């Protein structure tokens, strides 16, 4: 090899030039090897990035188009653990993420809408659903990719309905998932020709514990166990990973996937953390036990399949399926055990901290940001009030009523503090942008204070009347109220996101939902009148409370929907007080 490399360099050297040193051959080989490694890493990283983004694209489309329906399914699944697991499985398949389901469940649990055992059953089903999604996405596609891209693009660009647009987003995301997997297959194909790569793979084959840790860390880093499993299975199918090492990585991805929700809920109320911790104990502990079996008796898993990729993918599916089947009957006992390990902490009676910094008044933009953060606290407290008052309709509790009134008073105090702070700010020389921002913020706090009054005064009065007069809604009427309440609560949470991010897309969705809520409220009022005409006793007794509750919830939604108007005025998406036709369903 050396004579062939050196001979041409001497033969074609210019007259009078110094001959090339013999070390040029190895140096050139090293340079080429480095360039090849860099190229390989770029291809792998690009394919993995596309996969992660594509999974998120699908999840975003589902959340924007079907979030309310998912919330309704999850809340209604409390009738049995089997139904809860099935609902969690379907929700995870739609969202392409068990973590997203875990966050929804933790939110319900924190607000008392789900018991711990039911919440854990939903998470077990969600883990199984994400494993099924991984199996479906691993099927090689040819004609389906351009078909998905074509239909998805047409729906997204041409449809005037928001749900169809988001369906197009989902289809584009699915197509890009398949494209990213093809990129991974192409990028990992030459890996077996690299001596360095072979040495690393040989090491992983002999150290399954390290492979397990790598899998857990990778799943946590990309925040998606589905994406992690797809990467590992694709790599082993191309011969880029040993089978046993890939199996250990998939088990680690199950632990890492459970850790994601655990870390994201560290600041959540204890009921939410208890459910997520229970799932972490089950999924993480089960993964460790299966890893021990894999290390001690690897031949035990030969029944999972002949091909390496199939065996690894089937291990992921079988692990979550068996875990769901075995643990489902014992969710109550397990959750009770975890609850004893993580008891409720005593309430914090410290003085409320404020973000209003007088020192920032000399910097108007910074001062305005302080006022925005304080206003966000108003929205968070109203969300807590809205959640608590819902339970009063089902079972009156004086402690809950006192908590709601305390939040209402806190909202009023914050509004007063913000107005005084903005008054101090207005005494200075301000540009037009800061003046407009201060006016918009003052209007926002007024709307939020109105929402707090509606919840803390009017809805509490209605719930108290039901308690004192021993009234109750009909079964269908109660279901309508609960469904409408879920829609309004989802919009309240969306408004809080808009307050934090000022995202124009979310602002459009929030304002568009205002008209949607008004339409649904009218439909529910007509349904209620229909039940009255048929003489349903429960509906007649609680008729006024039922109708007034719907009206109050609609008004609360309107107060929060106003959050999006200043943002859409800046982007030009409003014609007077309405969204432009081209933006309503974006």
C-alpha cells in the first residue's frame, strides 16, 4: 500500500520540488477516516433529530385537534381499571407518547378528577400503547410515504377547518417518521466496515449493564421512549448493534421513559407525583428484573423471534404487555404502598412572594415583564379555583369553599398590586410599545379578576344552593356539565400558555375556541330544555342551576379568551373583533 501511495506522488511532483514524505499516506488515511466518522455522525444525528421532531409533530397535531376528546375519554375511564388501561393505550397511540398521557393523568389526579389506582391503570395502558406504536412504525413503507405527504400537505394548506388542518399535520408527521427511519437504515449500513465501531459494539455485547444505562439516558435526553426504541431496533436490524445490547438498551429506554414523567412532575401536587412514581416503580423495576434475566440466561429470550430487529421490538412489546396484565389487578395496593412512602405534605403558609420589583421600574420593559409574571399567578390561582369548585357540585366541603375564597381574595390583591405597579410605571417617560403593553396588561388583569369573581362567588353560590336544597342533576345533565367544564378548563390552560409564550398559533386557537364554546353552550342549553319537555325530574329540580352553570362557565372562558386578542392585533389576524377567515382554523 505504501509504495502505491508514494510512487504516484513522486511521479507527478513538479520539477525542483521536494519529494513528499512517506508519512503522507497514513496521514491521508487518518484524515479520510476522521471525515468519514464526522459524516457518519452527522447522518445519524440528522436522522435521529428528524425522528424526534416528527414524533413531536404528530403529537402536536393530535393535541390541537383532539385534546378535548382525549381529556373526556381519560376522565370517563374511571369506571373500571380495564377501561382505564384501554383508554390509556388508545391515547398513547394517538399522541405517540406515554409521557404525554402521564402529564394529562397527573393533571387530573392533582385536581381530584381521578383516583390513584385508575390513574396508574391508565399509565400502564399508555406504556403498552407506545410499544404498539413502535411496532407499527417499524414496518417498512414505500408507497405510503408519498401518499401521506401528499394528503397531509393538501389538508394542511388547503383546508379551512382546524381539525382537518391538524389531521394533515399528523399525516405529514407520520410520513416523516418513516423517512427518518429510512435515513437511519442508510446511515447505519456502512458501520460494520469500521474497526473502531466493531470494537465498541463488541464491548457493549459484553457489558449489558452499560448498554442499559445508555438506553435509559438516550430515552431521557430525547424525551421519547418511542423514538429511542425506533433508533435501537433500526440499528440492530442493520447490524449496527448486537442483539443482546439492543435488548438491554430497549429495557433501559423503558426506565428512561418512566423517568421523564417523574422529573416533569417534581413540582406537581403529591397525588400526581404518587401516580407517576408508582408507574416508575413498576416499569423501572420490571426493566431491571428483565435485564438481570437477560444477563444470566440470554437464551431464554430466543422465543421472541429469529431476526435481531424483530426480537428487540417484540421484547419491548412483550415487556409492556406482560407488565400491564400482571400489575393491573394490583394497582390499588401498589398505589397505597407508594402513597405511604410519599405522604401529603402540610400546606405552606408562607407569605406570598411577588414578582413586582420596584427597582425594575427604571427599566420599563423589565418592569412590564415583572407585571406579566404576577398576572400569570392570577391565572394559575383561578385555574385552581375552577378545579376546586367542580368538586363542590358533587360533594359540598367547607374546607374547599374556604380555599376557593382564599384564592379569590389573593387574585383581587394581585390585581390591586399590579394596577398600582403599572401606575408607578406610567409616571415615567415611556415609548408607545410599553404604553400599549401596560394598557393590555391592565385589561388582562381586569378580565382575570372578573373570572375569579364568577368562580368564587357565582359558582360557589350555585353549588351551595344545590347542597342546601338537596338538588342533583340528571345523569345526562351531569355528564354535559362535566364535558363542558373540561373544555373550558382546557382553554384556561391554553390561555396560561399564551400568557407565557405569546405564541400567535396558540392565540388563534384560543380566540377560535371562544366561538366554539358559545356554540356548544347553546347546544347544551337546547338539550337541557329538551329534557325538561320530557319531564325528567332531576332536570326540572336543578334546571336553573344547570343553565346558570353553563352560562358562568362560558363567561369564564370569554375572560380567558381575551388573552389572545392583543397578540392577534399585533400579527394582523383580527378584523375588528373577529379572526380573519384564513386564520380561524390555523
